[in-house]
């Protein structure tokens, strides 16, 4: 795309009212929400292509089935935004509202999800507990052996991460945001308590306001201004298969909570993945076969029909993890006007629309629709960790 907002290799703006660092779904959502609210001279800088970090490697799930009130509220608000994305900002994101199905194999898991469903229902989320037989009707390829119950919410689903990024980016440009790709941030210039400029590989941008949405690289950006953002990168891998006989087009995002193995429809085949407890923090994004024996074991137990599917592709991406697997959202106590939205630990994509609203309001000095102060980065220093139980 050409025009005022597209600067892949042209001159860097010398000044901005605010610089957003990071061109994934979080950065583009925030830039869009700021500009649509009337903030002028917004500049977004991305060191590579838009969405080339964690966003493009995401599984694309969108949900409100969480154990934490804030995550439920952020997920639910974002689901509403995804549902109207075709009208505003105006882009087809391939949204499939097929639901999320959590398969539960222990009494402890059942009790935890029963409590979660009560909490979700109280916040307007139509989740419910179901038995193993209904779970199999919804997701016919699963085995119910050892399955005690399941939790299902029909409003959840999945969509295409890259489409969401480009939808936000195109709309942000229409509202005057300047997006500069292939532009790495090398430093942030401060004088006393104030930000003066963002320094990049392409030059200096004078600004007093910075928003960090650098995902797995956020700790480095925070360190530029002496702000601790406890984010670590952790590799997660995904595989995609060819056509799967008997796979319905409306199969839910299905998660075996015991093993973290999950799958959803991807064209005629499936996209599948799971966590690897032996993975250690780091920026590795090479594809490894080390996780496959654990994946195959989980598939054999919970979805043996998928073992016959031919793997046609796959990739590795980075989770941006925090100590309690909950996000960091807020404004630093110093320097002034350093805001951040990062560390989403696997649920950043699905919360990006709502977080865009929240950061917009924090930036403008308005009260957001939800109080995110419990997610401030300083919570770990005062032992106010806020763990999320429903992790994938």
C-alpha cells in the first residue's frame, strides 16, 4: 500500500505525538484506536514486517473462557470486536464462531472449570459444563476414554491473525497513522523524568510519549528507560495436516486440558499443537522434532483418528511469558508517558481489540471499561501475582 501512512523505506518522521513500538496485533490495534479517537501524529515502528513476531505464529483462537475476571472481561470485549470487524475497522478476518471445548480428565479440573463457568456466566459469557457424550458430538474425532466432563462456550472460535493485523494497520493508516517497517528501535532518549525521543536504525523521532508493544522483546525496550518488564520468550510449535476424513467444518477449538494438546479445523485439515514442558526460555524459532513424541502420545490418548493425518507443514513462534502467565498493561511510574501492553503469555492475540481500547483510554486520561491496574508490571515487586489457570 502506498500513501501517507505507508513508509517501508522512505523518510522517517522527525517528530510524533506518540511512538508505538511493535507492529504485531497489539501495536496495530493500539495505533488504530488512538488515531480513531483523534490522536494525531501517531507513529508505529516495526523492525521487520507487520505481524512477523508472535502474531503471525499464533493459532488464532479467540475466547472468553478464563479463570481470571480481567481476562474474561478482556476476552469477551474482544469477541464483540472480532464479531463486527468486517464493518469496523472493515476487514475480513476469517472468523469462525465454532466455540472452545475444554476436555477435563480429573475431578480437580472439573471443579476448577465449574467455578470458572459460574464466574463467566456472571459476566455474560454463555459457557457451560457438558458431559463426555456431548463433547464427542461437538468434536467427533475425540476419544472419551477417561473423560469426566468438558466446558464449552459457543461464542468462542478462531480467526486469521495476519488478517486482523492488516485490518487494523490499513484502518490506522486511513486515520493518519504513519507505519514504518524495517525500523529497529535502538534506544529511548530521556532527560530527567521525561522522554525526549525514540532512537531507531533509521534515525531519531522526537516524542514525549512511548507505548511498548514489543511482545517477547519487551524486556529490552523497558530496560531502555529503566522499567522492568518481566517478559521471557518461550518457543511454541504448531503443525498443520492435510485433509482429515470425518472432520466437520464446525468442529470447536478442542483442548485436552490434561496434556494441553489442542486442534481446530484449518481448511480440509487441522491445525494442532501443545506446550512442551521441557522447552526453556529463549528466542529460538527453528522447528524441532523434540516435541513430537509427546504430541503423538497426547493424540493417541485423546484424538487417535488424527494420527492418520499427514502433516503438511508447521512453524515455531514465541510466547511472551510472565511469571504468573498474565499480561502487563499500564503506564510506568517513571519516566512519564511510558505505557506498555505486553507479556500476554499466549492470549495476546485474542485480547488485542479490548487492550487497544484500554491503552487508548489510559493514554487520554480516561477511565477504561475495565480496571487493569492489577496487571501493572510492578505487581511482582509487591507480591501481587495474578495467576491464570486456563492456559493453553
